[in-house]
């Protein structure tokens, strides 16, 4: 919820302060640069100090980052903070997902990871609605985000279980992975670009077509939650029909819906809401592309 709110909060602040969309895009994309860098650093940190300490460190840094964002708005400063934030996001995911994989029996792993994904999407969508609690250009929402990042440490810090066993840090070979599953790699890459651009620029688009901040929060949350609802039916379809055909179909639907939103989105919420619900199917491209690699 904290991360979901922060993404939109930063975009809205920069847009309301008059920053160009190109600058906003660059600043927000810095978060994903941090996530990429985290792949090479965070696993070693977790391996060295253990899951509990690593999680606490990453969450504490994100708490501080949220507060610093609220102190001063400057594109270069925020870009640096976003890089550091992305690195910490990778660290949290490494801790949680490796811990879940080790502690659950194989027969229940799929269901548990599904619950994990549901909570992530639900929290991300719910975080958008928190934008209505206060003025987005004030410091209150940054403090609320920091509170969420601080509180997420509590269940991990008081867990009665010990740290999972240390894991081996894998070596990545992107070229070899691409040779093994080229379609899946391209599909995952495009899915990441599409979702990243939506999270970063969706709020700015909402303001540009005349939505209020409250309406932007609804627009963002409904899109994310619709993505959650599409997971099960699309997942069932991917097991029954050709996954390449399914990916092409989803891509065509997303392209057509995106065109309608871009051209007619400003007509009103009565058209935007059903269109953005359909756009939520974009969140299924990644799992289908990943399933194609199995």
C-alpha cells in the first residue's frame, strides 16, 4: 500500500508543480533502474546478514526515503531517491519470495504464491485511495507512506521462526536465457515497460485529461484491481489454448483499449472507467509469457 501510494503521489506532485511529462517519466523510471541494480546487490546482502535483518534494513531505508521526498521537491534529488527506493524494493522481494519458497511445502506453494500476488495487487490498488486522505502537495501523505514502510517491519521482526537457510546467489546470463525462451523474454520485457509506464504516467495522464486527484486515485485503483481479477480467467485459458495465440489476443485488446482511452478518455468517467477495466488485462501478459517459458 505504501509503494502504491508513493508512485502516484510523486507523479501528481511533479505534474502539479509544472514539471514536463518527459522529466516525470525519467524521474519515475529511475525506480526501475534501482530495481535492476538491486538484482546484483541485494541477494548478497540477504545471504550475508540473514532475511530478518536484511528486510528490516531495506524497509527502514524506504521509510527514510519517503520522508525525504516530503522535505523538498527537486527532480535530480527525487531521481536519486527513486534509484535507492528501487534497490530496496528488490531487497524486500528477495527476502519475502525466497522465504516463502523455502518455508512452504511444494504442494501448497502455488496457492501461497497466488495469495502473495493477490495481496500485492490489492495493496497497490488500495494505496491509490490513500491519496484522498490529505492534500497531495503537503507532507502528510509522505508521512503516511513512511508509517506503512515502518509498520511492515513489525511482523518480520517478531516472527517466532528463525532465518531461512542461506541460498546460493545465481549467476545471470541474459543471452543464454534469451536463447532458451526468446518469446517469453520479449513478452516479459514488454509487459514490464507497459506496466512501468502506467504506474509512472497514469496519474499525470489523469490530470492532463481533467480528472481531479480523487478521480485519478479511483482511475488508478480500478485499473490495478481489474488486473487482479483477470489473473484467474486468463490463467485458466493459458492452460487450455495456445499461449502464443493468447498473448497476441491480449496484446491486440490492450492496444485497442489504449487507443480508445488516449483519444476519448477526456469524454468522462462513464467511458474511462469501463475502458480502464478492460486495460487491466495488461497485467496478465507477464504471467502468460512466463508460463510460455516453462
